[in-house]
C-alpha cells in the first residue's frame, strides 16, 4: 500500500543555532579535560542528553574517539573509507565487546558528530535534519507494512529518502525494539529464503508461531526496499545485486544482521515451546471431556 501521509519528526534541536566553539580544535585535541568540558557544554546548549557510553563493561574514551576520527578527516570520510575497524583497533576492548566498530560509529554519530561540525569544521548556522535521528517535516508514502511498523519513502528537497517508522515499544525477543541508524527488518507481507524468492506462508493453525529468519533474510528485505525505490523497473536483478552487496560486507557489518537472526531464532524457539505447551493442555482438556 502507498497512501500519502505526512511524516513528522520529534527532535527539538532542528532549527536551533549551533553553539559557538569555546576552544579551538587543536586545544581540545591536546587537553582531554577541556574536551569533556566543551562537549558537555555543547550538549547542554542543545538540550540533548550526554552520557559516556559503555562498551564491554568499560566507559568509552570519547576524547580518543574524537581524535582518531578527526585526524582521518571526520565522520563522513571515515564512513566512506570504512575506517571504523581500524579505529576500533586503537581501543583495548574486551572479548565481550562484539561489533565494536558498529558501536563506535553509532556513539560517535549520537554524541560527537555535531560537535565535530562546530569544533573541527567550524560550522555555523542552524541545525538541519541530516538523518532519521534529526527532526523534519515532509510528505511521503507508506510503501509496505511489517510487524513493528512501516517501510516509508519521503521526499526532502530534491532527495528521496527511504526508512522505517516503528510502532512504540515493539517487542523483539526479550527486549524492546527502538529505532536504529541501521534498520534491519523483514517485510510483514512476505518471507524470503536465502535465494531471495518469496515463500508462501504456511496455511493451517494461525496460532503457530512464524518461522525464524536468518541474518541474510533481514539484510535482503532492507536492501530490496532500498533498490525498489531506486530501480523500480529492474526488480529481476535485485537478487544478484543484493547477494553481491552481502558478500562485500565486513565481518562486523555482517554480524549486525546475524545478531538479528539469532534473536529471531530465540523468539521462534520460545514461541514454539509455548505453542506446543498450549496444544498439550488443549488436548488434555479434549480427552477429559471425552471421558
């Protein structure tokens, strides 16, 4: 379905002026105390939350992270050149800290990206919506529905963006799903196997839990939605294109999707166990009535 709808953001920082830099980039690089003070002041000025994240049981050294990213040209260049694994090697993460490259990228974007724009690039002016984490108002379409929300396309200026709108507090496994920069979902109306072909949903008992999906299934659904908006007349080529994209992922990037597959498998096993227990109880009741 694709009804036209108005999509509203909710972050209040859009439109506010960037805070004025209280020190030079060179000074905050040399002095970690000055860095932390200016960073905390920066977030206070914007009214945004500031808390040192924890990775592998240890507080993340935001000063080292900022220095390592900016000396490589800043966030956008690090993303383009895929330098996050290289940066993660600087930190002494424990073996428990899986997907550390992804975690560094996420925390940097949340806590340091705007700070970088002001202190490293000396940016001035008003804050604009740059990703789904910022607020904006736009007209878009709902392309598809899935269990926890909608796949949407919106037009901002001359650019068409694709993303996900989640229902609040949508449960996934034992946790609550919250929006992420990396939106890995599976379509509500179809299931996809490893080749990308659609599988017919099993008929029969509607109470039986839906089979689990692999990490590749989640990746396929995300990429398929993106490619469909870019190349609506080349859908027959999508399977090959997505397979090539999957093969090019780094081990850390692939692990993100595989973790969703593991969570979904745990969800399926838990729901299947509950389903079978319900069947035993219902069968026991039927036998009691028959006697």
